[in-house]
């Protein structure tokens, strides 16, 4: 039995998107910002508080400012899945120590990554709780 061509294309796309998501995550951990930026065709983050960081320069500033405050910030993968619409959904721990107080933290987060047709990211939406199907689809 052979797989239908659309299933193969869909599976290859899912694997490629998962690999891009892991490259994004790993390069953030090593603070190799050129590698991280290369995972985007358009750099954009949306945060639970409604804040949006949009565009190459603003995202780069966000990364640098964040690591100035929390130099050891890192993420650890819990799980990754491919949503029906082709987004990747990442569940991870965000850990680090506040530069000012030295206090460490650990928080479980979710992120939904949207992609273009070339399997590069166009957006990362971060959630504190598991996103709903509507949120994954970009409807909320």
C-alpha cells in the first residue's frame, strides 16, 4: 500500500515545519540570533498580555532586551504537534534567573507558530494555557 501524494506532501511539510520550530527554539537557547531570525520569513510575536512585537528590528530588540534582563533564559521542549491547519504547537518550559534579583523561575507555556508556503515562520503566538482550536486557527 502506498500513501496518497497529498498525504506525503502534508507529512513532508509537517516534518519540515517541526524541524524549523526546533531550530528556532535551539537557536534561541544558544542566543544565535541570526539563526533564529532565519526561521522567519516575517518575524512577529504575539503575547498573552496583547503585546505584539512585529518586524525584524523590533523582534531583535525584544530578544536582546530580554536576555539583558534574563541572560540564562532558555526553553525546554515538552511536546510538539502539528495542527490541522499546518501550524506547529509547542509546549515548553521557559526557565531563567532574573538578572536583578537572581531569582530563578520556571513557567509552562504554549506557542503556536504560523508558516508561509516555504515553511518559514510568519508568527509566534505565546499562551500560558493550552490554546483552543480557534486560537490555533488564528481566530482568537
